[in-house]
């Protein structure tokens, strides 16, 4: 199944902006902790590159602005 972002929650940290993204696959989320680390997935067997994960988020946000 192709992974798609269904919602994004942004939050501020001492070092920057973090985010938590829900996806169309139960238990799989995309995270960035806002502390200068990489963007990553949790809860599933998806091994996408960080730029691919961020592209999924961009696609979701673009769909909201139509």
C-alpha cells in the first residue's frame, strides 16, 4: 500500500519546529522531533528516504491549499 499523509501536527521545541504526521496506514506515523535530527517513520516496515517522507508531507499540504 502506498503511504499517504492524512494529517500533520506541528509543535515548537527549544531547538526548532517538530511535526507528527498520521498516515493512511494504521500505526505508521512520520516524525521529526524538532531537535535537529532526521525525519523518520514509526510503527511499520516502511523504509523511505527522508526526502521522500518530506515530499509526502508537501503533497498533503499542497492538497489543502487547492
